[in-house]
């Protein structure tokens, strides 16, 4: 089996992976959609609590978490200036987004804009 065949199998396994656990918002965390990348690991995120925050990727996640415009993320608002700023804690995969839609966690998002 060649290298390309192994890579194709690995991609297929990721696609077929069954969702065992999906990280849900706890406490004051909120789901949000990345509107724009601003540079320096910062981005504008439109959250489901109807606030737009300037969010950053914390240092411990900078190399692990790659975020693009349109991605669904979990936002942890800051204690100080929490309505305007926050941290991106987690990025959802497409299969996890489908699960959240089925369970009704993204109803507000569908009302705001078709995702």
C-alpha cells in the first residue's frame, strides 16, 4: 500500500468517525461564528448571545488551533470587558456541527443567518 493510499484511508476514517462527545458551552461560554480574521491570532466572532467580540487564540492553543472565517467556535468571554473581548477555546468539526444542529443548539444561528 502506497503513501497516497494510506493518506486516503486516514481521511476516510476521519470522515466516518462517530461522534462520542461534543463539547457544549458551560457557564458563560457561548457558540460563535468567525466573521473576520484580524491578524496576530485575533478575530471578530459573532456569538449566539447577540454580541460581537474580538477574540484571540490563547498561547497554549496557538499552534494546535487553526481557524478560518465561517468556522463555528466556542468562545470564553473575558472577566473584564467580557461583552467586547474573549478567547476561542474550541473549534467544531463538520460532523460535530451536524450533531449540534440535530440537537437544537444552533436554532439562534439559523434564525440569524443560514449556516
